[in-house]
C-alpha cells in the first residue's frame, strides 16, 4: 500500500489514446484512491454512450455536460480523475482544475497515438475522416493548451506500470 497521498484530486489530461484511463486506473490502485472517468460519468448522467450523445444532441451538448460533470467530480474527496481529451480545452474547466486539482498531461507523439487509437472505434471525433489527420489537427490545437498543465509526463514510452511510475515520481 502506498503511503504517499496527493492533497488534491489528480486530473489526467491528454489526447485520445494517451493512456489517461489505463494510467489513471492503475495510479488510483497504487495510491489506494478512488478512480473516476469523466467520459463514463457523462454516459451515466445522459443514459447514452458518447457516440450516441454526439449523434443525438451534438458536440456542444456533450461539452456542456462534460464541464458540469468535471465540476461536480472536483468537489468530491481526493481521487484520480481521467478526463476526455477535449475537457481541458474549456477555460472554465481549466480554472476549476487549477483551483481544486493537480493536472497531469500525458504527452504522446502522433505515431503512438495513431497506433493506440486504431484498435477502438468508440470515438466520434475519429470517425469523421482519416484518424492520423484528425489527431494531427487536434495536436496542433491542443498541445499548446495541454502544456499549461501543472505536470507534464512522457506517456509514450514503456508499459502502463512505467507510466504510473513516472507520474508518481513527478507528483
Ligand atoms: C474527445 C475524447 C474522448 C471523449 C469524446 C471527445 C476529444 O475521450 O471525451 O469522444 O474531444 O478528444 P478520450 O480522450 O478518453 O478518448
């Protein structure tokens, strides 16, 4: 059991495929803290899957729900929180995380993101064209913003345990 406990909720940010959910789950286990995944909480709140939310209500509706869900989670006791890749792009969400959490960007290069996202098909943003091109465009828009996270960790090299080790070393 880990003796170290972060004093604030640890919020994982980064692009789709950066490992937020898998690293977050294992990090929570190692720290004996609860794990929350904002995408799953949104799905529960809406009673719909993320692709269904996008298809039925549109992205703006999803973003609104995402912001409210994360605000609510940040008011819960200290835990490990994985966010969807777009969450940190919302200025109000960034302000809430800055006030109540510790943000960690799992930084991963394009080739690796393409590899990791190829296996799964539940991401509406990647179904709108050529995944590599979409991810490259999102990197350009988002990496300058993700760079404002409190801590930046290399999420590209090694297995999940090694990534968790790097996060723990950085905390
Ligand atoms: C999104 C990422 C997804 C999910 C939604 C939109 C994004 O989460 O929130 O499909 O805008 O990057 P993951 O980063 O967990 O795949």
